[in-house]
C-alpha cells in the first residue's frame, strides 16, 4: 500500500480495504509486545469507516502474554514453597537430633550407671601421664588418662564457672606404649584399661556427686561406695566443686575469671 492505515481516508478504496483485512489476519496470531493504536475497516450501516480497535486487535496477544506470565509466577511460587518446606524439615530434624543426643546420666533399674556410648564425642579437657595422688603407689607400667565432659556441662561452665546438675566427667585410662611403627622415644596411647565416671546428680546422691568405675569391656557400673578415698580426696583438694579443675588447662582460667575456685585450693602452695 502506498498509504499507511492511519493515513487512510474515511472512504477507502476496495483495494485498501482488502489490504487492511490481510494486514489484520497476519497480525492476529502474533504476540503483541506493547499496546499500539490500530484501525480496521468495518461495515456500519452499509458505509465503510475506520475505527480504533485496540481492545479487539490486542486482546488475543495480551491473553497469551498474561497466561505465560501467570504460569511462570506459579512455577516460581512452587519452587519457593518446596525450598521453604525443605528448610523447615531440616530445622525440625536438627531440633530432634539435638534433643535425642542430649547427654545426661542414665541408670538401670537396679541403680547402675550406663556408660555414655558417645563420650569420645564430648568436650576433651586434658590428658595426664602416670598421675597418682598417693606417693606410696608404685606401678610397673605407664598409663595415660584422658578426661571428657558432656557438652551441656561444658557450655554452662564456660558461662558461669560452675558445674550444673547432670554434669558427667569421664576419665578414660589407656596403657602407654613405647614400641610401635617408627617410634624411637617417648610413649603413645594404647588400649583402654578402664573408665571412671564422676556424676553430679543432686536429686539422686546425698553428696551431690558420685563415682562409678567401669572395668574394660563393661557398659554398666555400680556406684563406688562413698567411704572410698576418692570422695575425700576430691572434696579436700578439688579446685572447684570436688573436681580437679586445676589439671584442666581450658577450665582453670575460666574459674579464676569467674571467682569460683574453692578457698581450700587457693590456700594450697
């Protein structure tokens, strides 16, 4: 056509009318990316006129556009819903795991203490080598001892400098080896020889604390009678709440800072 649609007169020629119809048929199925004013020929009362038909021409294109946009929005919302649900489930699982792995004393029906199976996953405090509180004791072998405390007690101590109820300290005794692999001097740790657990359970024990000895290979132990020397030794010489915090290098500074060391210990040379 020599003239554009917008330049057409109110009385177009038949060839112009046919060209307009072909133009509209070609555009009808194409996506309209932006609204534009268009005109088309319609017969009204037998007389041909050009009328603006933005809604008529654009309706099909915008419907397709909105349908695509809504579909994309639905997919995006679905993805966010899945991510949110997965995050929530992860938090629930974490909370359940934390609650099920909480370390507190467990006893059998007859009062024996169950050995915490995962004590080696607890907080490590210190190791000693051939330590003895009785000078008269002579041993024909060397030993290491490792001390672990349950995480809840460690966190409470770090915050306050005091042991909370349900504290458990595990003393693991291992034989010392000198011959093995390329070692030529000194000692390294060998097999477990025995375990001792120091438990604070104020509702269960009159003295708040109790000792349990586990021979190698056992998983339950009876309470060590309170007449044994270990109770009086810890009571007289323990730096804090009948425990030998003075031998735990990560705890002693905390106790000093919090001012929780016992008076008796502070008087020792």
